[in-house]
């Protein structure tokens, strides 16, 4: 039995003439403990796909199954790390994580909550900042709080919606390493949504491209046969890495050109007369 399965999933927004089919015929199967990356263009429906898997949205047709059961609502079994942190600004680091722990473990005592918060805040190296509020933290630190909050709920699956997209290259690389270090401890099933091919190659077991929308659908999978743990400094000299990277980029560029060639959209620019600022 597949751990996560999407069967012929379609998602349409609006009705009648205003209907827009964002995703079409999405089929995806993930095994328990697997790390899969979905790579796609901006605006291709990646976040819609995340929301379907997490239960925030329902498919227009088709099925989303988690451990063989239909996904009908959000669940603590599937933890989501969003791109925009989604932290409550009036709460401290510890309080943001504690709120999630209390939601996931409503019958546990205060001591359990406190210890669990401290454990996961320490895991992302933020113990010195546990009493600080989000406005006092850098972007990278806020994202680490989001990681701690998601993992503290003990989800069976981690879903990451471009969680590192807004960070600088150095912080992004450090957080990639931290997420992989945490994942490698218990190999929870992980789904990474990204627009960065190199990030997917470094972190995942498989990469699946999401073709551009509207009517976006999944392309062929690319298996990443590179042993773990992976060393970034050695990847550029790895022949498997080079071949896989070239194949994925060639595929993405091909569908980008295909989209341009088949696009029927015509944009008319207004006729504007330049304004003179000379008296």
C-alpha cells in the first residue's frame, strides 16, 4: 500500500465561464520514508498541490489518499512548513512552538509541553532565542522556528512548500543541511516543493517536474542515485549528479519552450504618450 497516493486528481477554481482548471490528471505515489521533490515554475499550481495533500483543499475530481484513507481535512499526521513562516507575531519562539504542541497533544501536561518545546527549539539551534518574538529574528531564524513547530507536532509526513525560497544562499544552504539532518534521524516521509533543481537534487530521492499551468500536470520522475549523506562540495564532480541535473533542466526548458509555442494569449499594451518634465 502506498503511503501517499494521488489518483487522477483535478482541481478547478470558479464555475462556468469563469472556471480555471489549475491541476489536471495528477498521479503521484510515495512510499513511507521516501523524500520526494516536486520542481515547477512559478504559478504552476505547486501550492494548490500542497493544499490538496494537506487537506486544506478538496479535489474537484480524483482522490488524495494518506495511508489508504481519503484526505478530507488537515491532520497532525501531515506537518506543513510554509514559505512565509506563518508565525504569530505577538508570541515568542517558545510560545509559537508550544501552541502547536498543545494542539497536537491536547491531553498532555504542562511539563510535557515545556520539554517538547525546548527539545525542538534546541534541535534547530534556537535555544538562546526561545523568548524572542518573530520581529527580533532574522528570516533564517524565523524559518527554523517554523521547522521546529512542524516537527514538534510529531507528524508522520513533512510537507515543505518552498520553505527556503525567500532566504539568502548561505542561510538557505545551512537550513537544507539542518532539515536533512533532522530527516535522517527517523526518515519521516518528506515532500519538498521547490523551483530550485539543485535543491531537489541535494535533498531528495526522486524529482518530479510539475508542468506549467493552467491544467498543470506531473511530468516523468527522475531518480537520484547518489548515496547519502551527500556532500555539496563534491556534487559538481559527480557524474550521476551532472547527468540527472542536465536531464531535468533540459526537460524543464523543453516544456517552457513548448508552452511559449502553443500559447494563444495576446497582451495588448495601452498607447501611452510620455510625459515631459521639462518646463
